[in-house]
């Protein structure tokens, strides 16, 4: 008896763009009902492969087989019609529409050209119940939902096409631990129903937890195929992805100096913002890295936004060099030497369709102005010097930022504040969507900035990252600082216990 062919086979796929060979020889086999993890550094070819599978791009060579039959797409709707649905890292939901409108957008149940609202609402409720999230109302406006709920709406939309293959790109990037567990439960249930999942993540612990097999891409080629997700050594996966061993991702923490030996770069005194955080006080000294640990929604990002002046505090003060900072003014914060690399770098921190050097020079344009005009040569030269020092690749300051990998985009945001010569740099989720090799580079960069005397205030959802980088850690829960300790005196279990108290 002949066994059924694999659900999807990718054979020797290639794809090129002007000056770039994105895929050179990619092969991958996905079986029914498996969670197939796709690993690779930024720029390895993962995004291009996803777009080809989703019907958004056509390959230059190679072939795709679907249940053993040749597969060609001319449009994403053709991929959906065959049962291939993609959930991108940046969700493509329409915030102003309802859940049911988003779930059935473009394929609404109709009679004589009119949408069947009752049928659409009933079908949406059934999909949400299947996902175990019946508490999400079909008529709710999507922009009022939490990031985790929006992620589930995207899964429901994929299932509305009767998806047999679901591609998920960094699906846990904005989720807390409890929400990740919910998503993983849903993935396991879908796999048990025969749905295949292609799961993309830079978090190797997630691969171990949810994956069945792993395919590794490097420089547009498959260099590891159908490796066991739970038993393949981490060192082997890292070596395959990077071509080098990254054994010590966190730089060695220098010996602690006496607190009074370093002047404070920032002092926060009894700061509150209604509905976000309350009565927060702490200091960041020059050359010190202070980490903020807490759940999504604990007030971490809101605290950084308020210090930066993007939101106004309802009580308390922010002091720089002993003088109070004008509340609710980003201009005042920047002028006093405060920089922010925001959580959503693409949406909040970068002009994606502008050049790298324009993004870097943005807060420093006054330095290059003469008689009301910008000296473009000086601007370009200054930005290029900072970019070179951070090893931003490709080494072309006139390249469009959108074309850079996630790690290099993050370096561009940091370069902006180095050019501005800030005294305090606030980093919100600095390695989100950044591959393991680029993470090691960013970790070394953060430590080097602190060694140069810059105060660092770091927010990360990954506790090991906070403990590995920070000199001192503040633990936030429900908008309050509940603990403060040297990082060397904490471990992951202790921090997790503190931030999860009351969330069992």
C-alpha cells in the first residue's frame, strides 16, 4: 500500500532580486499534522520563502508540490484557496472593523451580492469557540482587543479558509507567558486535527516546546532539514544558523563599582501615570544598566514613554543631572540627553522608506544646519561614521531602512542616539525579532555603551536577557515596583515567581 505524499514539498527553490540572491537552493518537506519550525538569521531567506508559499511572490526556479502535485500561484488568494494561510509578524488586521468583518474579509458569505451577516457572525463564533476564545465577541472592534486576542483573530481568519497549512511568523513576539501557553495549546490542537504548522521564531526555547522538526536556512540555502526539534543540541542549531559558535551570548559583567562613584544619569521620583503605573522611584547611574522585568501590561513600556515625554505623568518628577525635566515633552527629553529605542521599532522608531543616514541624523539635524539649509555632506559623513562603528550591514548609509534585517534596523535606532550623544538610552524590547547571531552583537553593543558611561534602562520580556545584561533589576507588577536587586543576586525562577504572583 502506497503511503500518502507529504502535504508540501519545496525542491531547490531559488529567488533573486536586483543585486541580491535571496534564495539559492531551498528544500523543505512538511507533513500533515506536524509543527515544522523554520530557523535562520535575519537575511537567511525565511521571509522570501514565506512570501512564495503565500503566493505573494513567484520563484525563479525550483518547484513546489502540494499533496504530490505541482503547485503554482499567481496571487495570494490562490494560496488561500488551496488551504495555505499565513499569519505575519505584523498582523494585517483592520483595526476599525469588527472581528467578524476581519475574519471573513474578502470572502464574506453572500446571497445575491449581499453579505449574510447572521451567517458570518455564527461562523465567526464557531471558529472562536474552536480556538477556546469564545470570550472574544464577534462584533468587537479589533483595535479594542489585546495583542494576544488580535493574534487569535488572525488564526480564526486563517481557519475560515479551511487552512491545511498555517504559516506563523514570530507569533509570540508581543505575548506574555500565559498568552504564549494559550497559543501553544491551540497549535497543538490544530496539529492534532491534521493541520500542518510552519512556525518561525528566533526563540530556541519555543522551538523545543512546540516543534516537531526543524529546517535551518543560511544565506538562502537549506543547511539542515527535518532535524528533531526537541533533541537537536542548541549549539548545533546556533552553529548551523550562524556558521560560528555563540557560546557566551551575554558579555561578562564588569566588577561592580561603588554606587556613589558614578553620578546619576536619571532619577525618577514618585512617578505615576493614571491607569499605567503608580509611585515609581529609582535611579540609573552613568555607565549602569538597569533592567525592568515584568509581564506585558505591567507598566514597563508606559514608564519609558513617560520618562521620554511621549505621555504626561499625573504625579511625580523625572530629573536629569539633578534638574526636573519638563513633563510631556519629547523635545525637552532629547535636549537633556535622553534617547528611546521603542518597542515597535518599525512603527514607532523608523522611517522605513527613508535612507539609513536620514534616520540616524533625524534628532541631530541642527548640527548640520547652515543659514537655514542642511549640509547634506556633513550629515551623511557623520551618520556614516556612527554606522561604521556599529557594523551596520550592508555598509551603505543611503540604503532604504526597510531593506535591512531586524538586527541592523535596531542598530540604526541606536546609532541615532549615539550621534546625538545621549547620556541615557532607554531600550524597549531591543532584540524582538532579532536572530541569535545579531542578538550577541547587540548584547556586546549595550555593554560597550555602558562602559563608555551611558546609562541604560532596559525593558525585555525575556527574563534571561534582563538578568544577563543588567547590573541591577527592578521588578514591576501591576504598575508598581515590587522588588529591586543586583542582577547577580537573582535567577529566572525567582523573578518569574515575583512577576507572576497573583496571575496563577
